[in-house]
C-alpha cells in the first residue's frame, strides 16, 4: 500500500506530523486625517493583524490526511475498523498498524480508486441515473495500483433492492461479474463471468453497487446458476477475497418514475 500512496504523492502524511501554523504579525499605525477637536496634533493608533503564511500547506495536508485515512479504514475488517475509526491521523493509524500487525499485513490491501463512467458521466455515490443512460456496460478505470505488480481484481455489480426496496426478496441481484482484472486496471483484459445486464427497476428507487476485490493470483470463479439472491459477502468468503478495496454506487428508478419539469 505504501508504494501505491507514493504513486499519487500523498505518502508523506504517513511519516509527517500535521504542519503547525506559521503566524506573521503586521503592525499598522493609523493616523486620522483630521486632528481631534482641541488637539494640535493628530492622535495615532495601532492595528495588529496576524496572517497564517502556510495556510495552503495546512489545507493540503488536511485533505491528503483524510484521503489516506479513509482508504486505510476501507481496507479493514469490521472488528479492526472499530479499533481505529476514532484515530484522526493517518500517520498515527499507520504506525499502530505496523506495530501490531507488521508492515506486510498493514499494507496487504492495495490502495485503489475505482471509477465507473457511463457515456462520459462518472458515478459518484448516491448519484442518480436513468435506465436509458445505463443500457451498456460502463467504462471502468482502476487507478492507484501498480502496473508492474502481479495481482488482480474482481468486480461485482449488484442490486440490493430487487425487485423492490420495500420487499427485496431477490437481494442481491447480480448484474455483472468480472474477475482476473490485471493490475494495470484494464477491465477489458479480465474474464467476464456474468455478462452485464442493464438495470430495469420497476418499482421504487434502487441502488446499484460496484464492489472491487483484490487477490494476489488468478481466480477460477464459476458462474452462478442464477442472478437472484447473490450474496457478495458469501461470494468473497467462498473465494477468499477478503474485504473490498473499493466500492461505489448509484441510484435508479423506472423511466416513468421521474418527474418532468414544467416550463411555463
């Protein structure tokens, strides 16, 4: 994981403390343009202002620290997550992981950034798409991983709200399953176990979740006999995939469920 943070030049937050504000004090002498009544000479006053000269550095560190911390937490199992979720410093978290589990275990999960793009529009968590916008498989980009490494990814796309959010008896409905995606992030070089099936929700607002797993070697994954009642957690346990390394989701409802704007 350390190498992966280095690639995006944010690994420094694992080894440096947060920068302290560097204050610069300026003193300004203010002289009134008109002397006070009865005074031959004008009185003066001082105005002291303090500015932070490294404010941009502090903001960048805070942003990068939150980013790295989030991905460290994302790679943890639930019982470990609870122990570290209250630690705000990525450096402190990393040092604790290395001390308790060793450097190899602390960096076992690869840092990745999963991007899913439908016809030029990127999926952002909770973003809404129409069925007509998601007919064809999206472009999937996996960033932050090491192109020279020999590990792989498995991508799962499921609907946890099938056939309806109020009665999800088919949870989770499997829409797409691709395995053995090489470390260069090209999904086209992976093995499509279940072909992409475009979402067609009929009732309510559905969530469609993309989940990415990391594995060190090639996997032999058998296609499920049906798409209904696919359980991602059980699937991961069956093939020893561990916890997901990235995930993103969007929402969708039937085309006629969208309110049309009226323009008078």
